C-alpha cells in the first residue's frame, strides 16, 4: 500500500483516539458536561492536561499497529501524538 496513505490512516486514527480518550475522560470523571468542562479547563489553564489524558488511547493504537506489523500506520499515530504534545506545549507556554 502507499506509504502516504498508511501514514494518513495512522494519523487519523491517532486524532480520533485522542478525541475519544478526552471525551471518555470527561464523561467518566467530570461532574459537568463536555462543553462546560472544556470551558472550565480553558479558564483554569488545564486544557493541556485534559489533552494529555486523552492521548493515552494513542498508546493502544500505536502498539496495536506495531503488533499487526503496520509500521507506517504506527508512525502516523506517533505524528498525531507529537502534534498533540506541541498543542499542549503551546497551551502551557502561552
């Protein structure tokens, strides 16, 4: 298969896993709704922590792709994780 297509699939899986992880964390551990939790996280400066907790699901996707020998898809998940880390760094610094 095309390498760029495999990377794109892995990147998309990484972004989706991060989104699902963040929403799952909010639904399980927050007393508020999704929108209220995001607003409170932004106001209190905890949006980076919220994104980092959501990125835990990327571990499952990454090692799952490695296990089935889809290395380029695993690289795509890694790129999505690095992009999330850069977003967290941006929120922490600015």
